[in-house]
C-alpha cells in the first residue's frame, strides 16, 4: 500500500483527540510515528478499517514500531484470519526483543489453526513460569503435538504399502499436517487423491494441507475443484470461510458459511459468521445474527452476548458517557464500596483505595472486609446467598458476587481495590441520574462489560437479574460438583449478559440511555489507573488470572 492509499478521513472531526493526531501528521509529513499514533487511537475506538489503513501507511513510511504489527495482528484475529494474526504477532515479538505476550498470542493463533508444531515453536520460547491460562493452552498444544506424532509413527509404515485405505490414510494425513511433517504429508496427499474416493473429510484434509503449504488461495483451489463439497459439513464450511478471510474475501467467506442451514451451525460457525460481519462493518447483519445466536443459546455462554454488544457498538446503539469536564461527585445518596478480604489491606492496596477519598473528599466510601461482607449478605440477601459467597473459590469471585448484592441494596458505585483514582468522578455519578447502570466497556472486539468499576441504582432490575443468574449457576455447579469460570459465571461475563439482555429490549435512544451509560475503556483512564505492580497481584492467591 502506498503512503496515500485509503487515507483515513480525520479532517474537521470535531473530536479533539483525532484532530490532534491530524495536526501532528501535518506537522511532520512523511514520518511514520504520528500516523501510527492515529492508527492506535482508531484501533482503541474500534474503527478497525481506518486503523488498518493508518497502520499500513505507517509501515509504508518505514515504521519499525512493534505495536503497529501487533495491532494489525489483533485486527486480523478479530476477522478470524489466524495465520495473518500469528505472523503479525511473531514480527511484533521479534521487534520488541522477544515480547512474551505477543509470542504467546502468535502460538495461540497457530493453535487455533491446529498447527501444533508451530504453536509449540512459539510456546517453547516463553520464559517460565507461565500464567495459568497460558499454561493450559500450552498443555493442550503439547498434547495435540504428542498425539499427532504418535499417530504418525504408528501409521507411517502404510507409506510402504502399494495401496493405502481411505480411513487410515486420512488419519495419517491429518497427523502429519498437525505435526508439521509437510513433505511426507504432501506425498501422501498426492497418493490419496489418485487412489481413494474423495469424500468430504478427505477433501478437507487436502485443503488444509494445501493452505499450510501454499496459503489460502491454494487451499481454496482444492475446495473449488470439488463444487458443493463445502456445503456438506459445518467443518468444511468453516474451513472454507476461514481461508476466504485469510485471502481477504469476506463476501466468499460469508457465502460459504451460508451453504450450511443455520439450524446446523455450531459454536464455530456462529462465531466465524459474526467475525465476518464485524470485518465488513455490517452492524445490521451482525445484530440479526447475534440475536439469533442468543435465542438459540443456553443462557450461560457469554459469547453470543459479546457479539450482540459489538453490534450495538458498531450500530451506534450505545449511550456513551458524555464528554464533560471532570468534577466532584454530587452530594447525595450514592457512595463508593470496595472490598478486601482481610481486616487490614496491605499498605500499597490501602494507598490505592485512599486515592478515592483524596481526589473526591466528599465521597462516602465503604470498605468491606470478609466478616463485614458476610454479615451484610446474611442480613440483606439470606442464607442461600451467603452459602454461595462462602463457596466462591477465590477472593475475586467473592468480590464479583458481593458487589452485585451491595449495589442492589444500596446503589452507588463499586471499584476494584487495584484501581487508583486520578480525577474527580462527578460525571460517573451524574450518569446514574439518567441510567439504571453505568458500565465500563473493554477495548477489544467483540467487547464486554468489565466489572472493575460498576455503578447502579438501588434495586436495579439489571443487577437483580445478574444476582439471580449467578446464584442459580453456583447452586447448579455445587449440585454437579463442577468448578465455575470466574470471568463467565460471576464476573464480566455475567454482567455483560444481564446488561445486554436489557439493551436488547431498548428501541429508542432515550430507552437505551435509561438502561445504561457506557464508559469506553479509554474514557475510564481519565478517571482511574489500574496498578499492575501491587504485590498481591503477583500471586495466584491474589490474582485470579493466575489462579
């Protein structure tokens, strides 16, 4: 792409941040840094097409910024182009001197493709110990590679036989491809193409190998040589759609998925179809598809609701926090609650909590320890809720559940203990005058509502529904002896499902505002800063992401 191709239109926006980027570009023409900064701003605003254009111009101008490659990889990941994403994350990691997060994301993208050897090539370079969920993905990839290699060793003697049967041949071909034994796989694929019936599974395995050897166009050519085969199974349709997205053809990707009746779509089919609509910025199509998926779901899977939220964002159907100057919160009935599970927080945590009163002297701040939290729940929500609270397996999970019950009873705001207040939070409190809840939207696609800072009116039906759903889920897990996901079952996933359900019923701008005021993550940073250096966050006992 040349430096003047697909230039994002940022002139006369009336948006101070975008206008500042435009002025910086004009002040230093032909230099990549201000163009990359524009791309970063657009990315965080989730204007992915414009962000991609800006990043590619920055690269054409000679940018060596690893973040440019990483964010381009994130955009590719949103569209389901996992190979493009993996290569972008690898470049970013190398440019940054081996950045471990980007190296992990590269390996995870390869694992999404089923390329176990390539995934482990990335994961093996990560310094240990790993965060728990990284370690889980690494174990899965290592298990996949071990299985593929064992299968290949068991079946390789077949290559010495004059004829190979279809079943064992297919199993060997898939194992060789997953293990990265591509020369042997190519020779086997040529023999199988000539000697055995080409059913859908065999064609899919050959297309996957062709994709790995020669790119998306080569894989699509295998499918194109067998008209109609992509519509014979969800797996093949998903493969064809994925390769079409890698080839930059979202129209073909969408058409390929639609060969399968939607009643037969699985999770992967719905997710890929949603990603295609995001890449096309088709908010109406995404809205209709996500509503369909929500209606077909079990109510516990948060993913359809995340895509529903993305449709609202793309379609401009969210009521964002007004751009007003920071100001002290009004004196009134609402206060701020925080939780620490010991009577005396560590000094660094206590200082972070104290920042709220320091910046907002008039705020009514309540800090609950474990005993105070239990007493409150027992008095206001009863024995069943208290039992669920006691069985929460991590302090973060207890905090998730507690904040909902406190806000339902008292109203006001909750803030995590690791968020330092930077500016007066009057605009956040003022939003409760017009909205039932005030929620933070994470910067990713599809987005979700983060519960790190949460505001609600007393008796909020949205919060009440989240409490009921969380309680039901915990009782069900107790009955079946299962371990719940903190994120999905008590944390951001639970909150997102409850708020999105309410937004799905809101038809007018006034009704949308009455449901929720949304604080995009970049706006939240005006008011708070999440401190990753607090000592407790370095241990699994303190940091749920490591638990």
